[in-house]
């Protein structure tokens, strides 16, 4: 014979369920919040350009979307440990698609170094016809938790290859590699990491500016 469930029992069961849910919500509120970062020059000195880029007047320089190594194509900020291990920070992420952020940063810095010319980052406005195209491949863009083998200090690492192209036929006018390994980063300081990575992109923009100055643009 089944004993009917009394209203009092129903109330006790409901109270227990509510307490259980309250505990779940409390855990959620105590979880480590995600932090999001964007590349930029906040806190960095604006570069001084003694002589702006000497190219034919009115050139349009088109910066194509960069090609990222597969492991960098993520919102997670990457930390490398040793030769092969990489970590993806769950609570520290890019606040925008990384390739777009890199493109914006490079275009801004290149425009600073070529103030008499128009620099457009992809996707550029309809009807834009660049006189020169820049294609960048980002191979490393990360913090390195085990940097200098002597001091063991952490560092940031940018490794990029790039090409300057003639848009009419795709001819390569110049190509090169930019590598920046910069110490002074403390593991866990993600704001400092993003700041140093932004500074590394300024070095990349400087390399591009110098090589644009040397080529003969038809």
C-alpha cells in the first residue's frame, strides 16, 4: 500500500531544490571573470618619424588581412612553455578577432610613418584601388613563459614574414622577416603582455615603412 505524499513533504522537497539552485548560482558568481584585451598604443610612446615615407604623392597602400598560424587563430591569448607546449588562457582573451586587431594596429602605425599617403586595412571601402599591397603572415605572437635559457626570464615573441606586392600582376616588390623577442614580461601580467605585443607590431610597421621607401612603385 502506497502512502500518499503529504503537502508538508512537497514543501520540504521544494525548499531543498531551491537551496540547491542557490548554491549553484553562488558558485557561478564566485568564478573567475573573463578579461578581454585589445591591441593598441595606450601607455606607449608615439613613434617619432624624422623623415616620412618618401613615395610618389597620393599612394594608396592596402594592408591585406594577415594570415595567422592555426594555433593563433583563437580568442585565447597564447602562452608558450618550452619548445612545443602552448597554453590557451581561459580567462584572458582577445576582445576582437586577432587578425583584425593586428591589421588595425599595423595600418595605424604605418599611417603614422607615411602621413602623406592613404593606408587602408582590409576590408577597405568599395572602389578602393591600392597602388601597393602588403601581405603579412604571423607565425608567432605570444608570451613565452620560459624565455632566456640563462636567466629563465619570460619574454614576448613576434615572428612575421611579409611581402609587398604590385596589385596589377602580383609581382613581389619586397619581402622580409620581422622577429621581436622582448624581455621584461612577468608571467601572469596579461596587460603587460598585450602592451609588449603591441610594441612589437610597431617594429613590424617600421620594417614595412623602410622597405616601402626603397622600392620603385610604378
